[in-house]
C-alpha cells in the first residue's frame, strides 16, 4: 500500500480485495473523486484521471443501480493504448450513505462511500429543526459510519451551547460539536475528526455552512460560498458530490445541500437514532403493538409520565411509517422483477423447443 493511497484512506481489507482480482497487476488503483454523466474523476498515485465505465461495470449497473461508481469508491483502472481509461472494478464499500431515490422509486441512491465519519452540518441560523437532525442521524447510523453533529455559525447566536444540549438529547450516542468558520471557535475539535487519514462526509441542508467549513479546515478558499436567501433558506453552492484532500491531512466528501432525506427500509439506523424509543417499544405487552391505543404500551406510558417528549415520539412514528412504506415498495419491486425474469426464461425455453414434424 503506497503512502499516497493510504493518505486517501485506503485500508488493508480494500487493498487485499483489489489485489485478489484477476489481472490486478496490470490495473491502477484509485479513489473516485466525483462522477459526471457516466464519467468518473479518479485520484491515483500519479494524480487525477478521467475514466469511463467498462462493459463489466455497466452490466453490474444494469442489474443494480447502486453498483454505479460514486464519490468515495475505490476502483481499478485500465489504461488502454488509445489513451482511453476505464473503470474495470469497484471494491466493496465499507460504509455507504444510501437515501431513497429522489424519483420516488424503491431503488436507493448512494450519495457517498467508504467514509469513517459522517458530519451532519447544521447552521444555528436560522434556528435548526431537531426532527430534521434526527432524520439525518437515522441515515448516518444506517451507513455504518460514525455520526457527529456539527453546529456551525456559533458566532451569530448567544445560546449555541444551550442548543447543543438540546441536540445532544435528541442524538444519543453521537458527538455534538459547536464551531464558527468565521471566528475559528471550535474548529480544532472538528479538525481532530480528520486525524489518521480519516474520511469525513458532510451532510446537511443548503446554507448550513458546509463549504465554509471545508474552507476553514483547509485554510484556503477551496469552495465557493454564498449567503443564505432573505427567506432564510440556503442556496445550493455545492452542485455535486466531491472528494477533497485537505492540505493538513484527511479527506472530506462534500455533498450538495439536501432539502429532503428519504429513508430506505427501517434497520439499524432507526434503532441507533432512537435507542430510547426502541427500548420502550420492546417493553410493550404485545409484540405487534403500534404504540397508539394498545393496552400495556410502554411508549404511551412514557408519553403520559413525560419521560418521552411528544415531539420525539411523533418524529419516530413518522420515520417508522416512511421506512415501512419503502420496505413495501421494495418488496413489490422484487416481486415484479422476479415475474419478469420468470416470463423471460419461459419465453427462451419455448424458443429452444423445436416443434415436431
């Protein structure tokens, strides 16, 4: 493993996988920086290159859209005599941020991969929405990476620490940091997340201050920044997902502002984001309790005695319903694909049977 690739976040398991592939000695390893219309910009030992996708990769994408190379992927490249460069293989992802497809289908969209930490960037101005933070946390926990909530624009408010306490209550198990890209307050704690060649992916709504945070961590103006609009809504500064190697070490994956975060099927992410409610649900009298009017419901009992807030309960219920809906859509899609495969196979079998003379 070269020092350059190790600084990009290459680990031993990924190295072993890439080296085990047939013909890997003739291929060049690299990490995807960004993706544009079927082309990947890949960072190798010798610098960035532009690569198209090989037939094998395109076939994998046809079978599963999540196989599309994305920012953060580790890949193997082939340099052809005619100066073409193709992505020949994509290594399995250690972690991946997968949200529900924006088109409303049951297919998930991979936003970024192979990050160690997900920093959920939340601007303190305008006043943040706690329920949205919980939604981002569910998405982050599901990825397999470690979530951290980074509250920015601390210089614009007088009660930043107080709000951080409220966020910490709604984010059990996740570290909450407060900083200002303008004054430098709290930046050392954020910069420490990048120690030891760590990859940090930034998630957040438009105007949260992600680009300003990257510039402050880098010490130079790497990304353009824009002021938020008069109505308090953010402007989209980052228009695509991009991997950025910081001068002081560490890798950041910047993502465009997300106005909506659709969740896939309910899994470990929901349980990790709401461990208190999950623990209560396990104490209910009935296993199929929906936590509304059933007798012996521990969740309703906690609502009545005030140990569980109505806001947090409603946020949990909303995300549970959304995840259940996506699971049903996924089941329908899988059944539909199975029927299509069965029909296709039957058609091929009939074509292969020759009629008697």
